């Protein structure tokens, strides 16, 4: 009738009782598993005792059994959940803490010790606001605590060093008392990565800016060089002793045009450097 495990338990206990005469008069309590005729397994709570003769020698046993399958299944399910919760909290890299509404710590996982440098015994009954001062104004106000979820706060370790953390809270009731479960995550590495990313972006923008300035400078130098070539060339022609007056006026006019284009270019550069509005026009 019994499963092999339950039968071994009965055999072990009965053998032990038979070896100790005093135990023959004491009832034994068991939780045993049986296999029914239809193959289903059920749990029994059994209270059994020996029947002895006048000399105290054991003759047989009598037991009373009642079906506790539902209770046992609930206990096994609860034990399974507790084991899963223990595994999660023990292996989690984030700090997990249970609090009263006034932020008094009632439970911590091992990651909390690594995060703050305090032993679990030192953390229990301490206010989380002592470790994360920015939480103090929100003590007792669940809505305000929930609004802090995802924000980066500053926590203080046992050695006095500061560490950036993100905290999220969830409210629940245990034995009728309202409690909070908080998850604390050290975001030092993420902040470092973000800072490095910003630094690289700044360096990239600076590099792109220098490249643009180099291209702009090269283009301006080329355009000014063309204007200077025109000015110098027409100046040489105008200074020729044999030049005719009408040709000289033409040469001076070209020099003036080149100078005007240089002045326009300078004005555009000044407008660009001061972020003034520029009106682009189509050119050939």
C-alpha cells in the first residue's frame, strides 16, 4: 500500500522502537504516502502504537489514519515557492530589501551586504533612509516612493563612500501588516559607460567640427587666393607705362570688383561665426 519511501520510514521507526522497550508504550506519528488501487497517490497522517501483552511484549500495532493530501500539497507548494524565492533573493545581483512603511529594514538578501558593506545583522532594524538620505522625505508615503522608481539616487556605504543606485518599490501585506519590497541596483558601471559615451560623442563632435573648419578654411583660402591673383594681375596691367587710360579704368574696375567680392565673403564669414541669419542665393 505504501510508496517505497514511506515503507522505509515505517520499517526504520518500527525497528528502532522495538529495540527500546520504553518506546513501545509511546504513540508514533507519521506522514506517509500511499498508492491507491486506481494508482493515485495520497498523503496520510498516521498515529500508531504497539499492542503489548501482559509482560509488555509487543503483539501487533494499531493505527489511525486520516487523509491530509490537500494540506500536504499546499505545504509542498508553499515550500517550493519559498525555495524559489530563497534562490532568487540569494542569487540576485541587485539588492532586495523588505521594509515597514517607515522604511525600517526587516529583510535583506546577500547582495545588500555587497552593496552597502554592512552585514545582514547590521542592516536589520536600520532605516533605509540612513543609507539613502534622499528617501527620508518620502518615508510613509508610498505614492512618493513609487515616483522615485527609476531615478538615480545617492547611497552611502559603511566606509563613507557614495554609490549611485536606482530603487523601485512594491507594496504588499504580510500577516495583515503593510510592507514594502525594494530592489536596489548599483548603477556605477552604467554611469561610467554613459560618461564614456558622452566623452566619445564630444570628441567625435570636436573632430567633425575641426574637419569642417579645415574644409571651410581650405575653401576660403582658395577663393581668396583667386581674388588676390585677379587683384595683383590687374594691378600689374594698370601699372604698365604704356597702358591706355580707358584700359587702365577697366583694370581698376576689375580690381574694385575683386575687392568687393572679398568684402562680401568676409561679411558672410562674420555672419556665420555669429550665427546670424544667412540668405543663400543661387550662383552659377
